[in-house]
C-alpha cells in the first residue's frame, strides 16, 4: 500500500496531460478557419517589430498608442497598395482572357513562321514526332481559354459572396497583429517558459526561428517583389499587354527556387521575337538576364547574407508542398517549416556533441566549472 499515493499522482498527471492534449486539439480545430490570417499577422508582427520599437521610443513607452500607430503605418503603406495592385491584376486577367477568347492567337501562322525558319533536320524530326500537326494544339488551347473564363467568372462570384468572410478574416488579422506588436515579447517569453523543453534549447530554437522568418521574408519576399517590379517595368517598356499581371506572376515564380522569374520573362521575350517584335524581344531577354536575374545576387547578401542555412532543393520541395497543402500561404509556410525542422535537428546534434565533450572531459578526470573553464586555466585563475 506504500506505492498507492504515487500511483494516484501518476494517474492524476496522466489524466491532466490527456485533458491538456484534448483541449489543445479542440482549440486548434476552432481557430483553424482563421489560421491563415493568424499566420500572416504573426509574420507581420515579427517583421515590423523594429518599427513598433522605434515608435515606442518616440512615444516614451506608451505601448497602446505605439501599437496603434504602427498598425496604421502598416495598413496604409503595405496593405492598401497591395489591395490596389491586387484589384488591378484581377481586372487585367479578366481583360486578357476575354481578349484571347474574342481574338484567338492564330497558332498556325506562328507555327508556320517558326517551322519555315528551322533547319531541315529539325523540320524532319518534328514531322516524324507528330508535332507538325498544330491544329489539334490550337483547338485544345481555345478550349482551355474558354474554360478559364468560366473559372474566373465563377471565382469572382465566390469572392463576392464570401466578401463578409474576407472582411472578417482581414479584421481578425489586424486585431491580432495589434496585440502581437504590443505584447509579442511577453507572449514569446510565456510560450518559451511553458514549452516542455529545456529553456536553453527553447531559447536557441526561438532565436533561429526568428532568424529564419526574417531571412525568408526579407531575403526571398523582398527580392521577389523587386524582381516583379523590374519585370513589370520591362514588359511595359516593351509594350506587352497586362504587364502588371505578368509582373505579379513573375514575383510569385521568383519565390520558388530553380524556377525563378525566368519562367515568365524568357517565354515573353521569345514570343516577342517569334511575332516579329525584334527589339522588344531582345530588350526583354537582355533585361531579364542582366537586371532582373542579378537582383537576387545583389539584394540577398545585403538583406540577410548569402547563406540562410536552407538548401535550395529543400526550399523548392517545401514551397511546392506548402502550396499544394494550404494554397498561396504555403509559399512562406513551407520554407518556415523546413527551417524549423533543420534548426531542431541542428540543435539536437549540437546537444549531443556537447554531451559527448562533457563525458570525455569527465572521463579524463578534468573538472569543468560553470563558466566552461578548468580550475587550472588562466581565465579561471584570474
């Protein structure tokens, strides 16, 4: 009977852990509809924390006005222009697809032009492979354009009918961002103290996670925006219709390693050459190779340094996986999860190395004090 109190305590502890797990799961299920606005609110609070601290110093430590003013700056400097650009991009997409539907591209003429300029060997190879039958390709393209118009129209109806949900999510994001800006440091300390992990490991993991967030947003997001802006200007100079739409698509592709913004400006330049706009096509290709592509090499080291600690192939896989799982937010969420994964395993490896070094010192009979020095060392003696 001597062990009965211990068994009761163990049962109570196990019951509490089960209740804690169930309540946490229920909380996750409840807040899941607002997971994306909460994610973006948290990322924005991390990125704009320096702005909040600067305003806080100028307002002599008044946290509520500082958080409110920071939120106003973010709203008018970032969110309003983003909403305006998004509206223009959507309008250009509608106009472009409607134009292609009313005035379809005669691929047969374009194909004949390219086919006639190819070497004889290439023409014979295309004839043997069946690629010379362009009629079927054009028919399928027209069917796809017709379906695209229907999809965009249906999405417009969905967006209009779900306007209340969009406004609600946007309001929740702003509301949460206010408190994360104001109380972010305190919330972080509470979370770290509650995590069932050694505090030193939790601190190191949090430090690396914040570094990964800043590296992902500054080193990837800002570079993608710059490349998209440069691409938009380039296409506008070349007279390409819907240049803003293609510039935004270029910025999205720039977020994905290996693929990059060249997935847009290379086909655009080649197409201009095919249709006879020679100087425009040459200008787009030269601008892409010299200016747009070099933006990454110039800006990334300035913003976050050249090495972010995540290999490009892992970023590619996690980005594509994140997009397939949660949509556009996966562009940021995927690399963040990958960075946190690598940081966790890196910390585990470092802990093992430290434990092995400590065991080796103890095995050699060397006593190490709390500061990491042996009693006979000059630093310890001093």
